C-alpha cells in the first residue's frame, strides 16, 4: 500500500470531548500501538466491567478479521478500533450487533462524505463493490458477566492496494470524487465522531425490537448481493444459491439450487458465482 504524506494522529482528548458534548457515553482511549484492540478489551473485560469503552489504535501488529484472517493497516492512515458492550438482553439478540454495526458504518460514511455504501452479509461494508470496512464481533461469557467486543477496521487514506487486495479493496480516499481529497487525504477525526454517534444510535436496536426492525429494513435495502448467486461454506459443507433477503433477525435467506429456501446464520468463504 502507499499512503499520503500527511499523518494526523487521532486526538484522544478531542474525541472524548466530542462524545461528551453529544451525550454518547463512550469512554475513549487512543493507543499508538497494540497487538489487537479486540484482544485488549477481551482480556480487560475478563477482569473488570469494560462496557462502553472504545479503544482506537494507530497500529495493530496482530489485527484480525473473521475466521482469523489478518487485517492489515498502516500507522495513522485508517480507523482501527474496538468497543465493548454488555447488551442487557437475551443472548439470542446479541447476533443483531453485527448487522447494526455495519449499518452504522454505512450511515456515517453517507453523512460525512456522501458515499453510498452497501453491506456484504454478514460483516463487510462495500463501496462500488469493493471492501472498505470489516467488522469482527466476538462474545465472551454468558449471563450477567457476558459481554461483546466489536472490532471495526475502516480503510480511510490508502492510495493503492497490492496483491489480491488490488482487485477487491478500496479506501474512502479513493472512493471520493473530490480531487482535493484524493490529493491530500481525509481528516479522520470527523469520521471517528460520526461513527461513535451512529453506533450509539444503532445499538438501541439490540434491545428495542422496533428500532431493530427499522434498522434491518435499511440493512436489507443495502444488501450488496440481493438476488445474486453465491457460493458459501456452512459448517464445513459447501452450498450455493440465490440471496433472497434477510430473516426478521438478520439471518440470510438462500434459495438453493434444489429450489428450497435455507436460512443461514453463519457462513465462511461467501463469494459470488
């Protein structure tokens, strides 16, 4: 990857104050480097209550995506962060968080940059068919001691990608029409604040069924592969079919080659065919 000359460090104090002014309740930290923000909050959450904490990192030396895929990022160029939640509802509703996170990212990008983003079920955000953001939601424990850690990696200021990523990835800088943005890059601070606002609003849908219903309708309208043929691996078995939409809880509805509708709650290696 290549990057702009300007390297603006995230301002922890400014982020905290912006969240406080908006009554968001997030407790912000910005680290210059860590192995993984998800792993950090996981470990801390096993020793104390970390609900409402958000950790940004300029560098992650061991960032991860789903299925332990490596998430690459360069210092000071992207938005790499994790937040901790204690949903306060039945475990079955915790699965809503991935969809709500993806929607919050889409709404923040539209609000700040006017970019129309789509969602590749279950956890990727696309612009123009290319991945700009990955989401990793992990749960730890059950009952009153259980909590979620939500990791977000957003490509902001990359100017090029190498290898396989050259065909599949993009950044906000590349996606913007503005010549000024393409030349100078984007200020990450307004984006970070917008993300914190949209995430707080969307997460109301974890416990509020009506809010979730409205959010899921928006998610469905952003379904990048609606009506298209996909192949995926589910519990180690390969299957394929046409994406028909989402269930009331956000699972994927797949019309198989045998003409049967199948509900997919989790899958790996999802791709178009």
